[in-house]
């Protein structure tokens, strides 16, 4: 007789957000204990050591569910640890979400809100135990000779171009602001993101005037090849929400074995996409059809291969996975890993 796993392993970083995460972790542990979920805390480790250490902890087979508390980075480390434990030790567990990040695309795509005020509701979701499959992305970056440079997993989105540039600029400004005691209390979270977005967008407009904002792209989606003389942004999407507020592909599913590919050709196209794809946009597809306006085509597929050609003088293009900077390259291959992660979601798993 093998006893059924019952422990809830809470993964978090007590030093995050200048130590504020410690209070959230303490509140989460109390809430999980009250819900009789038998919590045990697992602290993240520096220098990428979390994934292997978490997999080794799960090897014992006594954990019923793994719960992450934090932002996109903690989500990714926790998910990778669960996947590694399954691949190396044959031990699997679903992942619960206690998000504390700004955009929280993964959680909000399923109706899980972020922040300490949402802890009680999110713990109730975890205790109920309703599971949903999530497809996982595998991305490979290649050098000009075709040699593999880096391989990684992602769980929300991969991007190349303007959107990745905005994220990189946000990260630079966030690190700078951390060193200014008064300013860091005011200029943070979405305010930093908005400032970075406006700055990058205006800089991109200026570059367009001198012909240095766009790049050529060949995008192969399964057996279909698309070629563009000039684009300034490519996003491959897994979950529904992007940036917390945009839905580019309303019919996309997180567990259908396909990723949606959003291709933005220029700054006007980027602005139109941002307005038209806002989740609160009152203009429906039927409205557009009545006006005779075509819908933006969002191709999708299981394997996406992207090759870019930059104009002379353009530096390597910024890239991102799940809001974190990724290695810049001119050749990427992305594969959908079908039903690769189990997550715990609300009974009505609808975006918020």
C-alpha cells in the first residue's frame, strides 16, 4: 500500500519585492494550513538552481500539488521543476497559482487574479482541485551556421521585435529605479511598463521615418510559409491574455496543440492591433463584418519556424519568453508540447 500524496509544496522567493514577498508567503502558508492542504515551503534558489532542486524534492512522491507564489519567473521555475521531475523520476503533480506579478497573463487567462488580496479566493481554487491542461512551448535559437545556441521552455508567450524591446527597456528602468529609495515606491509595476512602452514606440516611429525599424521575416507554420518584406513585431501566444489586457486570438485555446502567431507589420498596424485586441473593446467581429472590414488573420500551428533578415546597421533583435529577455538570434524554432503541464483553475476558467 502506497499512501496518497497530500502535501502542498509552496514555491516562492522570500527576498523578492524588497522583502514584501515574505509577508505574502506567511499569509499563504496560513491560508493553506486553514484549508487543510498541509503546506510545506520551498524557497527558490539563485543562479538557476531552483528547477533541479525542486525536481529532486518532488522525487520523494509525497507532494499532491505544487503551488507557485510570485511573478512570471517563479511560475516558469516551478513549472520547469514539475516537468523535470516527471521526465527524470516519473513523478507528476498539478500546479496551483498564487500570482503576485503585474500582468499575470497565465493566471488571468483562467480567471485567477493576482495580489495578496486574492489569496483567499485563489487558495479556494487550489483546494477545489479542478485541473486544466496547458500546452508548453519549446523554443530553440540558432546561430547563422545553424548550430543550436539555446533551448528553453515557455508557458505564456514568445516574442521578437518591438514588444520584446519594450520588455527589455522596462527591465532596465526597473533595475535603475530600485536604487532610488523614494522613486521606487511610486514608479513601479504597470507605470514602468507604460513608460517603457511609450518610449520604445516613439523611438520605433522615428526609426520608421529613416527606414530602420522593420525587418524581413520568413515564418513557416507547420506546412505553410509566410514571407514579409517588413515587420516590426512577432508574438507567438499560448495563453489567451497578453500584457494583462489584450486578446489577439479570441478563439485560441491553451490546450489545443497549437500556438497563435501575431504578426505586426508597422507602427500603425501595431497601434490598431493594440486598440482592436483590447479585452474591453466593444467592437465585435459582427460589427466589423457589417462595416465590411476584414478581421486580422492570426495563423496558428504546432511548429513555428522564424527566420529574419535585418537591414544593414540594425542590431540583433530583442527577444523574450514569458516577459523575460531571451537570446537574440535571426533563426528560431518553436514547438508546441501538447498537454505538458497540469494547472489548477477555477470551475469557470474564464479570463479576468
